[in-house]
C-alpha cells in the first residue's frame, strides 16, 4: 500500500479464503490466530488522508449507485465506510457466494470525495472503516439503514420507525475489575450474498485482541423489532505477557443516560435525555428485575448473580414524546436491546456499569453477562443469543412493570435535617396482573433495604388518573456518604404481581 508523500506501509493481514466458507471455517481461523502472538493492526493513514478534519472526512461519501447487490435488485444492499480521523484501523471485507468467498478491494471509484484534495490512486488497497446494510425496513420504496458495523466490535441496528441509540459489542474485556479495559475489534467480515427473496442476511466476523480471538455469525432479520441472532466462539490467548482476563463480558450493550425523571436537571428545558432508562433482567430463577439507570458522580458497578438467565437488556421503556421534548434527537424512538440466550449459559452474573457523563454525547452505561468460569486458553467458549432491537412493542415481564420512577418530596413539614437524610421514591406500575384487580384490592408493597437504609413508609394505591398502581417509598440514609440498595415489588394475596424494582440510592 503506497502512502501519499510517505513510505510504503504494512498492509492489513487478510485471512485465508476457502470455498464453502462457513462458521466452522471461521472458527478454525480464530483458533489458529489465538495460538499465535497478537499482531496489532496498522493504523497509519496516508498523509493526505490523515490531515483531514472532522468535516472534511464527513465530506467523503459512499456512492449509493455502487452499493453491493444493488444491480441485482436483492432485498439487502451493503455500503462501506471510508477510513479517516477517528477510524484509522482498516477492516477487510469479503463477499460469500455459492462459488466461494472473494475479497472486496478498496476502490476510489466507490466514493465521492467532495471538496477534499487527496490522491486516492496512490493509496492501494486501503481497506475500510466498516459497513452498513440497507433494507426496506420502513417502506417498499426505499432501502433504509438496517445495521452498522463500525469501530472495534461495535454494531447497532434498527427496527421499523426507530432511530439509532444504544450499541452492542461483540465482546467486552475488563470493562471493570482488571488493569484496564481492552477493546477487541472485528478485523475482517464476510457478507453472505442473500437470495432474491431473502428475509434475512448473514454476516461472519473475525475478532481479535491482545488476549482473545473470536468467530462470530450474525443472522439479521429486519422487522418491527429487528433481530440479530448471534453465534460466537471465543478463544483466550496464552502467553500474552498480560494479566489474565478478570471480567469477560458476553453480549455487551453500551448506552447513554444523562438525566431523567429519577434524576432531573433543572437547567435543561427537556424533561429527560437518555438512550435507555433501565436495565431489565429475567433471572434463571424466575424473577424479573428492573433497575432504573442513573448518571452517577463516580463509577457505580452492580451485578445480579443467576444461573441460566432468560434474558437481559438495556431498555427505553418511556416512548412518549412529551417525556423528552427534543425535536432533533427524538429519544422516544431510540430502540431497546433485549438479549435472549438460545441455550443454557450456566452460572454467572449480569453486570451493570454506570459512569459519569458531562453531556449526552458520551456513552456511560454498559451491561453484559459475565460467566462464572472461563475456559483455559485455546478452548472455545461458545454463546448463542438473540438480540432484539425493540421499539413500542418490547419485552415485558408477565405480570406488571414499572412505568416511571420519580424521586423527591411533595409538601412536607419535615425539618431541614430530616429532609437531608430522607429520600422518597414514587414508582408507577401497570400490567395485566394489576389490571385484573378491583380498585379496592389489597395490594401492598414489599420493600427491603440494605443496612444503610431504613424504610420509614411505603404506600400503594390505584391512581385514578392513569388507572395504574402507585407505590411511594420513603427511606432514611443512615450514613450520608454511602449508597442504599433498595428492592420492592407489589404483592396481592401473598403473590407477587409485579417485577422487582431494584434501585441504588446514591449519596448526594
């Protein structure tokens, strides 16, 4: 690869192509790579490309008429992203057909460079920054963006009527618990050519990082809720000279929570700003959990231990325009992401990491599954799951669920000291289990706290304005500088009729 005004650079390493390429072929590549020392990607761009700023890089656009599979009028099309600025590590792309797999070379003819004065002819086979797939997900007249793979092992998808919000990743390594986070990356993709009447498209990906490799298969089905069925085999590397992996995050989700109903921001005219408002977990023991998200002053890590989880996800439950009032961002259209295991995952925990963010441009929420045991290096760790990108129709607990969680006191005669020590939460619930009850049903809240909290009062009543059931909980913080772990659910005739609302009350 020749650099404009520079010496020749090392080309990206392309995996061996073979006829009949499939997941087993990819697994062999990942296993072979895991047995060898890690080789970092070349991230040195040609000099004239490297000097482009943000707006100049944005002026480089893929030519839609050059989309892969467009001329054959297939139900899916692929378009590719150009390297530049923040995207400096090339990924290799291949097409898989019944005749075998072929490498897709970078070509300057595929891109419109706008007003940029660059010399692509001298760059050679530069590679790409990633790709996106298009489909008639919203209209038969136009192929919208369906899914994007770009940056490390990040990808995100859309269902009908949705706008991009949270992202998924192939793997998370030591997000917390280790010497520092390692970001595995997809180094090469294989796009399987769809049939003329296909309702699903398949993508293979080879993942690499200093301490792990992986083979991934993505079966993407567009719809009201677009689903990404993921099959993965991960291999840990031996002899890396680095500490062993402390936290291996399976099916990681990454989102943003700036502020919301439980953590309002008085200087902003918008009531809420977030891509997700809570973590939902369906444990293997049959309990449904809901943890409202927060923007903490310092990093907060919590987890839920279980065996063979039924699912977990970062959800955007609040779908009302009036909750956000943002004409541009349209947070009410951001998808929820629900992970449903397709086999028994064994023992482990769903871990939630909440970081501080100064604004809405930074992702600060991460959730993933951590297996209790890791295999020795070279032995595959296999996980399969369905990742559903959901809008107004989304996964709910079978009984009832929290629709909003508010914090604060109404009119009160409490002293200033008592107000400093006490906090009140107002949580609304709805669902079929509650709708079936009469207005005078004896519904109560079962509320528990850890040792730093004292439950002073809890009430449950039907709200005549919404026909939902409202729970108010007032607690006292015993040590001002420590958080309180709260759990609460609604009960009728000694039966739980709602999910468990579980919240971390952070010190001010």
